[in-house]
C-alpha cells in the first residue's frame, strides 16, 4: 500500500516526487515509457520564463513567478546547468509597442521583478544581430535557460535516493476506486490512498478512468531547429510579441552553447505526432528572420518536434477531482509549465494536506545530488588525476561533445540509469553534437551492451520497438 502514487515521470511528476520524498511517506511513480523525461519534457524550448505574460490571477501567473524564483537553489542542490540570461520581447511597430506596455503592466501585477522597456539603441547595443527595424523591447532580467530533461532526471535520482520507488514500462490501463485506489498496469496492480495524475498528453485518459468530470488534452506540436555551437546569434532569449497561439517563434542560446530556433504551434489529434514537417520548419525559419535576418540555417545540426498538453482553459488544471477524493489532476501543463514546476509541486502538496494526508518530515533527507562529471569542463590537472583513478575517463567516445567512456558508464550505473541510446544522450550528451551520433553511437551501444549484459541487437534508440540493429552483416567462418 502506497500513500501516494504518481502517474507520469516528466518534469511535473518528478518535481512532486522529490518534494514528497522529504517526508515519511511511501511514494511510487509509474511511467509508461522506459525512462524518465521521455515525453514533453525532452522536447521544448528549455526556458525558465519570467512570468509577465500569463494572465494576472491565474495559476499560470502565480506559479510561474514563484517557480522562477526557486531555480537557483534547486539547480545548485541538484547540480543541474541553469543560466539567468534574461529575455527580450521585440517590438517592430506601434501595435507591438502597445503589447509591450501591456506585458510590462501585467508582469508588474504578477510580481515579476527587474522588468524594463528598452529603446531601440539599448536593444541593438546588447543584441547587435537583431533586425534593425526593431523599435523597442521588453527586457526581463530573471528569465533563464536550463536543461529540462537533465532537471527531471536529477529530480528523479534525488527522489529515488530518498526512498521514492519508480516503475518504468508501467503504463496505467485502469484505475478502480475501492476503499483505496487500485491502479492496474499490464503486469501489476498497485494500491494507494492518493493518486496524482501527471500523465501529460494522456492526463485526460487517466482522469476519465476515475472522474466523471471530463476535460480534453489537445496536443499542440512545436517544431525546432538546433544550430551548431559555432553559431552565436544572440545573447538573450529573443521573443516576438505573443499571439493567441502562444509565445511564438523564439531564438535562444541553449545552456550547452547551441542556438535553438522555434517553435511553431499546430493543434493535432495524434498524441504521438512528434515528426517534423517541411511546412512547419519553413514557417519557423521565415518567422524567426523577423527577429534576426541573417540566420545561417546551413549550420542546423538537427530538427525536432515536441508536443504540448493544452486544454481549452487558459490555465493549468491542478485540483482534487470533486467526485473522487484523493485523486489530484495536474493537467494541461503547457508553457510555462517547466518554469512553474517547482511551485506546482508545492501547490500539489498543499492539496494533499487539505485532503487529509499527514506530512512528517524526515530527519535524513538528502537535499544534494551530485551530477555526472563533465570531463571537458575539468582543468588539465583535474583530468589527469581522474584518469589515474579510472582509465575510462581517458577514452573519448563522443568527439563532438568530448564525452568519455567514464561518463557514459556513470550514466548507465546511476540510480534510474540509462538503458537506451537516447537515455545516454540525455544524461551526458553523447550524440548531441555536430555529427548527431554518427560516429559515437556504435561505441555507446557497445558500452550499453557490456554494462547491461544484453545483446547489441537488444539495445534500442528510445521507445519500445525503436531497434537499431537486427544482426551482424557478416558471419565469421571457422
């Protein structure tokens, strides 16, 4: 019997799990995929928003601003890369200028600090590559960039170290309400006093298993370009004025030194449609050129798409189901969901307390988590010392990102360690460089095969069925 069962191991589920791990509670996270952070969390703009655009009085506004303030300490504790580089919303005409002032006023109401409206000269001074037709910009100093899947993995590892159980490959197929909740997967059933629905794109499906009060999740696809690290277009997160479809196409540095451009916004029915399209990418590029005219798109190293879980409401759905006490929905967590995640976790704990769950703090909670050593960031002396202790750090596997065998082995052996090619990629960036794994993938697969004691043919790229090898091309002859 669990006190709390969390469905979904994205940034929201892992944030809640980590907060609950501070207390003497029996908690389990069920995830349908073979890894944490395998859904929306792995494919988004990776931005911690300041909080000026969400409508005043909404959960989005309140939790965005609170969450933003929590990232410095949280990322220090969990050893996750995070940079407050600030954001600019560009204005190109009088309508845009009017929008800037509305955003500024809304931001002040929301409690956003360090908001300024900059003149054309001030904008060009700090961003010399922006389109010279710019008239002004809203500058939000508190906006930042982060590794979203790295954050979720760190939260999960820390929660796991503090006693939270994780069951991967455990898709929920049914939930029954008896004296407690009985949650069924294909191979197991779990009993819990409380259930927290963080199923992202499938949160409506999980809700409908329990509650008669329905909502619909609408997948909204966003497509992106990722440019090589040699491209340095902007210093801040560059937005255009938002539309009814969202914050629009942005240009931003990533926390690892690439440049990210996107997304568009296309509402779909298919909750697995993460393919990119020619039309979508063309729209992204054409729109981005309004902000920065000279984009070296030939330096794009990959394209990708992510799906956001939106509803018809212009707000998050975070509440206990009225007809099912102890069942809490955390749904429709579209942007600024990543920014709000730490505050969402605290908000959910308040709901659980109000519903009757007792919280007793642990005396032995471990608030620190040490990340994987980044060999390329070490000094020459530190590298030599590390190689003396473990020779695997002297073997570079991914040349583009300078990732060593030691880092990859650590990624596999850690709590909730990588079992797939993309699982290694998300933990240490092997395969995220210019060649996109063209050279290092076979070696990473060999290491996975060796460490997991499975055949090379059993190593998959990501989701179940995403096989890479079917067998040898040649057979040895005696």
